[in-house]
C-alpha cells in the first residue's frame, strides 16, 4: 500500500505531516492532551487489517501556522498528502471545525463543530461526535477494483481512565487519558451489498503535553463481503521545533 493511500485512509477517521505553513495569526491556547502549537510533529507506526489482509506502514502529522486570513484562535494540522484539519479551542474543549482535502483546494467547514476532547476531562465523561468508516474494504472478487464502505457514523465517546500508562516505540507515557468510543448505523452502501448494519469501536490513549500515543479501532458490518476491518496506531517519534 502506498504512503499517500495511507494518508487518505487516516484522514477519513480523523486522525492527523511534512509541509510547512505560513501566516501571522496568533497561536491558539494549548489543550493539555491535544497540542496545537505550530512546529509539533508526530510519527506513528500503523498496522492495518482489511479483508485483503494485514499491512504495516508509517504515518506522520504536524501542526502548522494558520492560513493567512484565518480567524484568530484557529489551529491547523496537516498530513502528508496535503490535507489540512482546522481546530478551535474554547472553554468546552478542542473542536474540529473543517478540513481541506488538497493543497490547492478550498476549506470545507462542518455544519456542526466536532468535539475531539473536553477542556478539563473527568472520569466517565461522555460526548458524541462523527467519524467515518475507512477499513471496511476489499480489492478481491467480486469487486475487481477497490471497494470501500465510506459512511459517517455517530460515536459516543467516554473517558475510561485518567491514569493510564502506555508503552510505545516512542517510550513509556504515564498519566494518560483513555477514551473509548462506540457507534452504530444502518445504511445502504450500494454495489452488491445493499443495506447493512455497521459498528465502530475505538480506544485512544492521549499523553499529557504530547497528544495521541496509541489508537485501536475496529469496524464491523453485517455483510459477509466486508464484515471486518481494524487499525492499530502507535507513536514512534515526536518533537517540537
């Protein structure tokens, strides 16, 4: 699998590499578990499971300066294929408010901002947000070419722990947030599948002042043709310029 394809996949779930940005807007305030300071870099190791098997790859993301003309308080993260994700931090938490799919494309703003993490996380705190399926796919028969179930799912997230310890290739992290998520939908995905039930479950670990250090995600459907996909993501390296 190509690295650019990996970026497109991860971009669908909202997850989060090496082109700089420019602009003069002030830096936004920081979130304790979701850093947004320009110059922050993260590199991850990925294990991705689809109906075609297991693949391993690398992924990276970094925070850049806001676009020229962006409103004050906007923060931007960019991926290797030029996608940009736009965030704001307010008294409630850090929200994703839009995205730009190509370097030369326009910004598309969400109809409703999407909460990533609350401002002051507490145990058992819950919220709802939207994700998009990305690992329910196959290139084998009867598809001939790649067919992917790519639909939005509303997920309920819950803070399961405030004191997790996580070991990754980048090191050992303590005092981590553990956020679990689960969402379901029933939708017509077309092709020969038609209508199917879809379930998304996830676990995400966030280290203080670093951000996401591990992610585990599964996607299931009631279709035998595309019934399972999974993603595992671990921090390999991080730094701030």
